[in-house]
């Protein structure tokens, strides 16, 4: 998989591509600059004292008789306390935002396993190692692991959350840029850990809807019907029940199915043509082939007209 490198937004940080990123970075930079100030505030006097009070010979070698300074002790207690309390509230504010997803968030079920990511969208679409999200809409991932601990990390969004077997964890973000960015597993999960990465594709709402509808990303051309049909055969689980090689699974094989004369359970017979395939997808139990259980679910509402056409086109090619 080719991935865009993470784009740097500043000297230390990647680009900010989510609504929470700014606040997280601000908290980080407050700590960072405080550290720098303290480092300088300690090291400069230290160096000065080393120079000023360096040993100059036996006659100067006497110890100061200062025992304590109340002012100094109070100030080095109070000032850090105020700083730490301030940092607590900065952190609390960001943490509250990061923990509670807005009510209108788009929920995407996320599963991690050694060594891949699976994303299931509200309409049942699935993508693997590629998370596609709309820009400007809160997205909430409801995550779990099939095996060991993994962790979901998108540096540009500043979100990171463990996935735990046997329980659900969540993370949410709202992407602010049309981006193609990287997602990492950031919990050591086995030998394939470093390969367990994926991409996050942020599309405009209309592009996202189109991708959900057609599976096409911006700039992609539609597949020829037979190829789309072949894809649907796998992605819509036709392959669970219908073989391509003549073997019997749950349902009749697709090998040579188009044009075949089938014996129906009620004793009549039907020729497999465009209309029969269409009917079998939408009302699968109307004309069940003799000797097979009537267990096929209806695809009404799950397949669009173009999908049905594509499946028919594909079945014509399965000989
Ligand atoms: Cu999954 Cu590391």
C-alpha cells in the first residue's frame, strides 16, 4: 500500500486535520514552553553560581550561614501548585471534548485483528485497512479486537485509543481537511505490528455519499457490469452459498447457471434468464430449485438496479 507521508504542521507536530487537534497541541505546547522556561530558569542560575562561588583558595572556603528562607519556600510551593492546577484544567477541558462524541456522530464499527483493520459502515458497507469518512461530520468509531490488544492512532487527528478483546472502546473525531492520511496500530501486537497500518480518506460529504452508494472514489471510473458483478459476488456473500466450480454448497452452483433449465420445488420448471435471476434476488423463495432449502435472504433494498444488472452480466460469464 502506498501512503502519503505524514505532513508536518509545525516543527514538532503533524498537520492538524481534526477539530480536536488544535486544543491538544495547545496543551502540549503549554507544557513544552513551561519546560523550556524552567530549564533556562534553573540552568542559568546554576551556571552563574558555579562561576560566582567557585573555590578560590582556602581563605574563601566558608559555608554560608543562611538556614532557610520562608519567602523562597512559600514561592516554590505556591507557584508550581498554581501551574499544575492550571494544567489540570487545560487537560480536563480537552479530555472532556475527546471523550464525549456529539450526538449526531456517524458510527462506524471498527474491528482490529492480527494484522488488519475492518470498518463496517451504518449501511453494511465494509472496508479493510481503509477508513473513509466525510469531512466536517463527527465520526465515532465503536471498536473491539478479535484477538490481542491493538491501538488505533491517527497522528493528524490527534486521536489514539486501545482496542481490547471482549469489550468495546470508542474514539471520535471530526476531520477538517480533505486528506489522505495514515492510521497506525500503536500497541505492539505481534510480528506483523509494524505492517498493521492503513489509510484514512477524508472526502467531501457528497463524495462520501457517492462512495457509499457506488464504491467509487473521486476520479474512479465505474467498473464494467460483469466485473462489478464479480465484486458483488464476493462482497455480498453470494459465494457463501453458490459455488463457481459446480460443487454444491447451500444453493445451486453458478457454474453454467445462465440459460440452465431448473426444476422448481413445486414441480414446474424455469429457464434461468435475466428475469429469473432478478426475481431470485428480490424474492428468493418464490421459485426455489428442487432439492435445495429455501434459505436465501432477500436482497431487496441491498442491491441497486445497477447491481442487479451487474450480477446478471457476471453470471452470464460463469461457465
Ligand atoms: Cu495491532 Cu500492533
